[in-house]
C-alpha cells in the first residue's frame, strides 16, 4: 500500500466485530469507504452494518489470507488478537495502529515499563509469577493493592483486590496461575481520559478530556468538560501526544489518567477507539470513530473541537429496559449495539445527553 490516501470505495479490514467495530463501520460508510469485518462469531454487532463479514477463527490461515487480500488496510477494535494471526496479516497489508502499540497494550507489565521509559508517572507496580514473587511484591507495595493478570483483563475482569497481606493467597488463586502484576492503590481526585489521534503524516489532534465514573469495574458515565483546571487539561493533552509520537502511532488511542495532588498518573492506554470517547458523537463535528477512519485511511484529521457539553451513560445489562423512556428524552442521543441478549455487565448501548456548552 502506498502512502496515498484511500479513495472512496476502498475497503478497510476490521479485526473484531463488537460495538466498536460496528461504530467504525458506520463512520467509514459516511466517508464512502467499505468495511470487511473478521470476527469468529456469526452474529456480531459489526456484522449488521458492514459490507462484508468473515466468520472464522483467528487460526484459520486460509480465511485470514482471503480477508487480507480483499482489504486495503487493516485495523482492530480490541487488543487481544493472537500474534500468529497478526503475523499472517501484516505480511500482506499494513496494520494501523502498528504492532508495537498493540504488543505494549496487550501486556500490563510492558505497558507500565514503556510509560516509565517516557518519563511518565504510573502506579507502583511489580511483576508476579507465583506466591514467592507476590510476597516480595507486597513487601515493596504495601496493601491495599490490586493483583491483575498481565493479559486479557478488561471491565474489572482478571483482577483481585488485596486489602491486607493475609489475602494474598486468595487473590493469587483467583487468577488461576496467570502471569500477573501487582499495582498499588492511587489516591486520586478523579479519573479522566484523553481520546487522541495521530495521522500518517505525524499530525496529532486530541479531544477534550472526559471525566469518568465507574461502577463495579465498568465505565458508567463520562462527562465533558471534566471538572479539572485548564492547566491540567493542557498537560493531559500534551502527555497523550507524547505517547502517540513515541509509538509512531496512526489512529485513535484512549489514554486513561488519574488526577492526583502530585500531578497526572497514567492508568492505561488502549490502542483503539475507546468507550470513554463515545461522547464525541454528540459533542464534536468529527467523532472519534470518523477520526480513526480518517487517520488509518491517510486522510486529514478532522475537527474534534467540542461544540457541546455531553454526558455519556453506558447502558449495561438490564438498562436496556429503559430504552423506551430514554427515547422520549429531549437532548438524548441513543446508540444500541444490536446484541440479542442482555447479561449482567454486558454493554448493550449508550446514550449521549447534551447540555449547554460551558466556556
């Protein structure tokens, strides 16, 4: 593939068929671009709106080859893609964001080390392989702390709290022997996230930081503007730009930060469009999904300035029973993901509620 921008009618390959893939496909369609989704599940949210869907396993080499042959560039909507699949795909087509960003974000320990290497502040951490290394880690990082799997955890999964040293064995057993990382608790004022984009030419554009509130380990609300000073907002945006430039990144990234008395602390990075950026669909001329498509397609980045204040609410599990009520609300923009079954902890959709803009 050349560095020339993709022409309308070109095809973007998306690995993963969840709600993020669905919204990426909708954004691409507005720009005259097609999407081909590779997702093992036969009935997935993105399959309902994309031009083509390959329902095959990530170890199906023939399906991967056919998929790559039919697209112009490949992106992804989740991090945990098997390395052999990526090897096969990258031999045929460019993958954006690049493999380095994906590899770092797939491993919490490598992510922390990478961020520290940039001179950024992270929570106290230590690698954990077994009971002995956990004991040593707790000697360095006194409880309360949290034990997390290095890979595959999300929405509060793959982690266990350790409030006192005598809870270490129970926490380790809960992770079933998976390589882990111990993180110390952080005393923070609030959590914010910056949705940042970088184009093929190195240009960077960031959306306003949003303030996040979680329930049960799952994001429940993101509010923009965040209740932070202008200086903290500027620092957060500059910090996100440093990360993108260090990775020679192309696409949208979510950067989660804790606001503390000592300054900003990086919680984690996500090399993809992000749940906390859904507010951009109602608050900006170009939302995070279109911005990602523009970036990976080699187009100019769009205008992400906030024109409206927004509160995003995730609809989780049985929250979907409130849809008729939400549909009647003035100023509410409803986004449902097409999932057939509501389960506890499952994101079924979200709603953006607009308010009068504050300066």
